[in-house]
């Protein structure tokens, strides 16, 4: 059903392009920046998105209560000010006067009430609902079917109040989370799930508004004249060129069709000059981990010894340094660099597992073979062929080929299935795989941003990992007022999932991209997002 709906949306968009020119007359001439950050997005509905490329688009079309600037600091967004009660449990946001939707209609605090309740509504099936709103009072009742129980209210048109049910020291960052962007109730309810696929109904509140969407070609956004800070927006049009093939993206960059590409062909990397040496190739660390999802609903993977054997067979140093050409770093933990511990300065990973890595980053084939034999599969005998699912970008193919060889050493057969990006995440979420490549960039500087993914029932728990002790540790972290106790519980959670190999960490992320020197005023965040809303293009 999910695949059918995705195809139906593409058909709707294609038909709209033919019948209406994708929202009317062509975009007015003016200053345009064309960039490539990915292929067709799975969705550009803020409540449903769970991808980096989708989030980057959303950041330009919508604005949350608070925002994050180029220094990764919280700044006022739709809210010009806010205050927190003495006990930290009530947050009051004061909206800017005169806020408008991109169609010119007034935007009020009631729109945030509607939008946050929509994320909590189980009928929406928002994958981030637990992460974004799990700390809000009444969420447990809301997610069971009563969204009106969520502790959000609008005492007046410019005041939005959030009551927490659990302490949350990083709630400022939640208020800047793109999932919690406001959406226009009238458009959503009049058009259903299709509201976000046509420019005419895609009403937003950010620096840009959608002008044109031609599937597998481009999504063009134009400057939103109703945005409160429109005077700071220098571009007339921002064009996201939709390309899945990195070679095609590289060609478009070389010809000047685009001035920025995220999907750089890996074979070209050795010849590229890094920006710090005067070139246009950028490599920047981000807070995130490349890992493998194991479908724990499949019987053959329910024995932790099997999962550990698969992990031990992987030479992560080879993957990161050779296959990924040093653009990633071998991972020995789930939570990697950049994420801080209770004191805000010590790295979480430095205090994990008693200060020691959870595993070696080199392979141990003999131990892997022994564990597989203990689990009842000596030499791989009797183990079903593994369906390994990836999308076609970056290093996914070369890593898949390596895993075929590495797991082949254990006597296992691996069949690689390459899926288009727009279908990949729905397929993974539906559990239609044995093992799938995955990865996560943190949404805020807190270990919970990743650890919550593996909680029972979490909408992004694609491997369906479930452990009562793990869930209990996360519950302690959610509910305690003691910072030290909270971080101890988060460390316990990581101890549990790493001991069981509930997923297989492979490498810590770095982002790499090509960017023309003609672009000024853009920035990249340690969460993996790209910001062009205040960029300019010079000759």
C-alpha cells in the first residue's frame, strides 16, 4: 500500500505538471541558485519526513518556533521571544506580530497547536512523533488516538504554550526541529495527504514557497514575499535539481547547471582539491553514524551470536579508509564524535563502556566463524541467503560488494538489491529486507537523538529492535531531573544495544560536497543540513 501511494503521488505530480504547469506561470526572471542535494524526496510533508534531503528542502520552505544559525546556536524564528517556568516544565513562546502563510493568510498560535497535535495523532503516522513530542504532557494519550490531550495551547493569537510531562533539558532544540513546522490546517484538510505534492496547495511559512515541481527533474522554490524576514533573502529562486546518479550530478556541476552537488562520484574524489587548499571540495564532520539495520523480525537474526558474527567479519578500518577513501571514520561505538556528555564538554563516546571502545574496528574472522557455528550455522550451512538492500548513492554499492565478500568468508550468500531513493526508505520502514544500509544524523546534540530510534515502537525503528531493559533505561533518561542519572541511563542503553548488536555501526559520518565559489552566505550544519535561504550568487 505504501508503494502504491508513493507511485500515486508521482502520478499526481506529473499530471499537475501537464495540466497546470506546476502551479501557474513560469517563475519570474531573477537571481537563481540551482543545487543538487538528492533525487526525488520521499516526502516534503514536515510531519512525515525522516530524511536529510527532505529536511533540507523543508528548512527553506518552513520556519519553526526557533531556528539554528550558522554557528549552531538557537535563534528566534516564528517566536520572537520565549520563557520557561522555574521548574522547566512550561514553555511559553511569543510569536512575531503579523506572521503570514505563503498565500498571504494570517498565521497564529492556533496553527502551531494544530500542527503539533497532527504530529502526535496516530492517524498521521509521523515517524518522529515520539522523538519530537514524547516529553510533552499528554503525549501518551495523544498517540493512542486522542491528540487533543497533547499539552499545547494558544491563550491568544500570538502566544503558544507547551506543558511538559517530563523534564527536557534540550527542549529549545526540539522547538527548532523541522518536524514541528506549522502546516496550514485548511490546505491539509482540504487536500488530504496530497496537500504537499502540488505548489498550489503547498502552503508554507518560510523564506521560500514552492513554485514548480517536475518529478525526477527539479523542485523550484521562489522567494516568499510574506515571510517576516523577506528583506534578508537575496535569491529570487532556489532550484533543487533532482538527480540520483552522481555522475550526472557531477556533469551538471562541471557545466554550471548547478553550483552545488552533494552526491559527488566517489571515483572523482582523489582528483578533487579540498576547499582549505583553494579548491571547491568540502569535507566536514557531522554528528552521525553509518550503520546496518538487521531485520530482527526474521528468525535467523534473532540470535545475538549471529549478529555478532556478522559484525566481527567486517573490517571497519578498511571500509572507512579504503572503500570510503578516508571521508568517513571507522566506528567502534554507536554514538560517535561531537555528542557531549552531562558536563557539556566531555564527549559521550569518551565515557562510554568505561572509556573503552565497544569493539575493535578490524575484523576477527575466526571468532565470527566460531559464533556462527555456536548459533547452529557452521560454515554458514543452513543459513538463508541474505537480502541486503541499499539505495544507489555514495559508497553504498562498494560497501555492499565488500559485505558480500566479507560475509562470504563465513559461508553466507548475500544478494544485493538496489532501490531508488524515493522507494528505499518506505521499503526499509515496511521491513521488506533482511539487512539494509542505514545511517542517522543527530537532530540535536544529545545521545537520545539516536538512542531513541531503537526504542520499542519508535517510528524510525526500522529493524524492530526491542528490549525491555533498553526501554527502561531510556524511560529513566526521559523522566529523571538529575542530569548525571540521565546520562548514566543513556550510557546503559548504549551498553545494552551494543552488547546485543541490535544494529551494526560501521563508520562515523563526514559530509562531502562540491560548491562553487560563486555561492556566498550559505552554511552547513553539524547535523548534516545545508542552508541556502540567505545565500547569494556572485559572478
